[in-house]
C-alpha cells in the first residue's frame, strides 16, 4: 500500500496553513515527501474559493467581522465562501494522484465517502446531494451539510480539502451564505449526537476511513 504520513497540528492560523500547504505541495511534486494528510483546526476565519460570487455571499459587514476577530482570505481552492473555526476538523490531503487516480470527480467523491463513513461510525446516516459537493444529513427542515469540500489540484498534486463540523458553533455560518447555497442548512456532529466527541477520537476515525477509501498505509505524527 502507498504510505500516508498523517500530521496532527492542532489549532493553526489560516495563513500558516496556506504556507505549509504550499511548501508541502512543492515537496510532494519533487517526491521528497510521501503522500501527507494534515489534520487541524483554524481560528475563526472566512475563506473564499475561485467562484466569482464568493465575496458577495459574505453577509456580515467588514466592521462586524472585525469586531468578531474574523479574517477573510481569498484562496486558490475550488468552491465558494465558507467558515472555519474551533471545533471544526479540517483535512488537507497532499496526495499525488498520478498515475492511478487522475480523476478530479473521483477524488471529490472519495473525500465525500470518507466523511460519510465517519458519520456512519457514529450511527449517523449521511449521504450526497445531487449537484452539490460535501456530506449531507437529512433532517425535518431539509438537507443539512456536515462536511464541505474545496480542493486544488496542480500537476495531480492535491491541496486544500475538507472541513467537517464536529462541535462547530453553527451560528458563525449565519455570517455568510455557506458555499453559496442559500436554501440548505448546516449542522455538526455534536448537534446530531447530543454530545461533543473528543476531537482526537474523530481524527482517529478520519485516519482509519481515509486509509480505507484511498488505500493508504498510515504513519501518524503529532506535529510538523
């Protein structure tokens, strides 16, 4: 099996996460490191993907965001605007998809599958919604997104990735139109379970399911 190095980084400022990804992508292109999965959390931040309407989907004023201590970053990933913050598990896979997985659609579906399987580990039935990426849970009020995806692929090396709401304060999503989707909600694992599972426990589930879906043999580190 292809090796996968997993790095648990804890709480990382978003700018530092971007720089780390940039460096690791270059290292992976040069084949100086193996496939790598970064697992971390970010302080409160809004990020905007390459979709042209992303900034217009920020509902809060700059003054409001400043008062809340929320930065805004434009990134090179796919997708629209989203929120990251404490209690949300962010995964940045730095993978070489060449030669056997050179399929962007499949890669996104595989990331969805990882999140869906983690939900199943907790007895929660998650799935997909046609026309939208991510992992979704059906509720009385309609579909709710528990995990978002926004990726970048350069010369078949991946970066950015997924954001899975574990114990995220969902109120922060009211500052935006999440992923540009106005008619569907957002939820978190803690909301569905009635308790907040330990982040380390959830990370372990992700490592296991990521390894299963992508066929990787994992080696776990605690820091960079």
